[in-house]
């Protein structure tokens, strides 16, 4: 079982590396490392497929919330090729976390993400 747990935790670590990459080149590299070719990302505000679309969603989040980072708030749980985890978007300036959510990911055979289904648990008004 630890090997499977490591697989999920590694995938989620790469996921956060992608979401926290601020520079376009670093972001593109991190997205390619985290997501399988043709992988997708879906949440209430976005539904994209492919590395470019995913990188664009991440860039838009950084534009809307400059100076914020995504962080894991609970352990990663998984079975078969599916894992779930919770996260929040935290201000580096004051530690506030106006956005929080939970994601469910499915993994491809190589351990990269095939799909993400995101749920927003906390969102500021007007966002």
C-alpha cells in the first residue's frame, strides 16, 4: 500500500508545483510534468483539456490572486487510479485564505494526471 500512497502524493505534489508556478515557462514545464498529454481540468469556473488550456487557467488564477499560493490542507487519500485532497489559496502577505476547495484526480499509467474534478468550498463574493 505505501507504493500506491506515494504515487498519489507524488502526483499531488506535482499538481501543486504547477499551480504555484508563476513564470510562464516554469508553469508550462510543471503542467507537462503533472498532467498526461490530453489531460483535463474541470471545476465550476473552468473546463479545459490539454497542457496549454490548463496553464491558461493557472495563469488566470495568478492574475486574479497575485501574491497567493496554493497549499494542501489535508492528507491525500486514494485508491486504484483515483485520489482526493483539499487545498486553500493563501496570501503570502497576511496568511488569509479566501479560496478553498477539494479536488478529485484520476491518474494515467505513468502517474501523471488524466483528469481533475475540482470543487470550490469557499470563494469570495464576486470572484
